[in-house]
C-alpha cells in the first residue's frame, strides 16, 4: 500500500447503489477514502489489513446507515425577498394572474433581486443552501433567472459560486436567461431573445460563471423556436443545456431538450410518448419536481409508466424557489415523489443521487464505489426506505463532501 487512507468508517450499513437497480446494501460494512476519493466500500471482513494500519482516522458508526451524498439538481435558491404574502392571497382565492397584474409574481422577485447588492443577496441565499446541506445534500445546482438583465444575472451566478466556496461543496451554476420576459421588453420579445443569445451567453462563458444554460419553454414563457435560438448558441459555446419542459402544456419540450442532447428535461407533467422516446434515445434525464406540483396543487401527474418503460433515468429535485416551490429539503422532495408520483423509495433515492448527478453532467458521484468522489451522508436510520418514509424532522447525522466533513448548521 502506497499511502494510508485519510478516513475509514466502520460498522455501518452501506447503500452503495453500485448497480442500476436495487440498493446494493452491504451490512457490517466499511467505507474508506483518500484524497477525497473512495478507495474501499465493502464488508469489514474484506478489509485488506487492520483498520488502524489502513487509515489515519478510524471511526465506528455503531450501525448507522450511509448513502451517497444527495444531489439537488434543480434549484433557484439565489433570490431576494420572498412571496409568502402571495401564498396567503392565493389561499384566499386570488388568482396567480391577478397577483401578477398587481405587480406580484416573478416580477416582485425580479425587482427585489435587482435591488439587492451582491452581499445582501449572498446573505439571504446562504441559509437556504445550508438548509439543504443539513438534510443530506452535498452537491447543488443553482440557476439565475430572477435578474432578467445581464448585470443581475451575473450577480446571481457570482453569488452561487460564493455559496459553493463558503460551504465547501460543489455548486453547478445555470444561466436561465429565458425565464420570463422582463417588463421593459414586453413589446420587444425578439430583441430580448437576441440579447440573451448574443450577449448574455458569451459574457457568462467568458467570466466562467455558467456551467449550463436553461430556459422555460411554456405558453407563459418562451416558444420552442425562441429556445432553439438560444440553445443553438449555447452549443456553439460548448455549454450544455437543460430545459423547463412540458410542465403546464404539451409543447414538446422533452423532445426539444433531446434534440439538443440536453442533460435534463425538468417537470414533464404534460410530456407525450414521442418526447419521452426522444429523451430515452438522447440519454436526457427526466427531473421530477414534486414541490411545485404540491405547492400549485396540480393534478396531472408526470407519465411515470412511460418513463419507466422507455428506461429514461429519473431524478428528483426540490425546485427551491420563492413562488412555486419554497421547499428547503431534498429528503422531503423524495417523500413527495413517492407519495404524489408513485416512485418507490429506491427510485427516489437513486433519483436524488446517481441520476441527479447525471442530470448535472457529473459522473464522479452518486454511488459508494471505489473511484467515486467521497460525498457521503450518514443517517440516523436503519433502512434506506426510512429516508422516504419519515416526513419532516432531521435524520442526517453527518455529511462529507470530497472527504471533508461539512458543517450542518442550518
């Protein structure tokens, strides 16, 4: 052996997700890593030497459950203000459209986010990221989209990068320029789309602030042709794409995503069989967002059986945002995906680990096997189904990202 391992955890139950189906449990297990990479995941009896010879730091976890760290692959957690008042108004019978016409909706978040300084935006957003980590996440995706002008969009992406550095986790950033039409461009749609395509994407690429490009393809958002214009430019810049697709209407967003080899198509409640077949052929991940389904009290379910039949990888994320999914727990999203969409606990856990990582273009995490990044969640649980079973409360005991223990202060 050339070097001792940095850390070795003993007497634990490993949920390795090593194969494509099943939990792949290892009881009475051991997990070791060196330089942030897993070097051993197996039974204690299969360790190649005595624990104190193998590793500098050795701990017994007294039977705790260990899974890969969770991956939240779709969030909008950088924003200023909140929309709790709108939530109350909707419950009192006021429509979303009426609230928006009165200056609410996304416009209120845009105005607050534009007005906030970068430090103010960071201070407001950091606790939301901490809450996700405190419930098991070790990798986050964070989108822009509440600036709708270049300076604010870049400000949001800088804040997302700062959050990753502050918390010592991986944050993947996504430029969501086609989120909504800003009021100053209400009568100049084409000009706005051209500006996003020709100015915003190159600027985000030049400054190293965007890992991917997203768009909201809906009747109340942007048309497939408008999205194609922006996605074509993204591909020219070697920026991968993902898409808010087929949430409220069947515009063929899943197929559009597949057409551009998108990492993921997200929502998909209205996706048809043709779109799902295209996603399967392209290897595009289906990201389910039960938080927004729940908060909006939607009734049309994603086409689960079609997704399964075609073998489309299924991920689960929080969609954390101020208007339609103020959800700060990926584990609760796992529960909602099971209770509302009919996922099995194993499908949901896989959806928040290995498939969620795939939805971000990350193949180095999501499983507990040698060679993978040492992103690890240690739970106060005995079986993996408990992660979907318990509603609320904290189950996380400890978290590690790249082998470094994380602060769980929410």
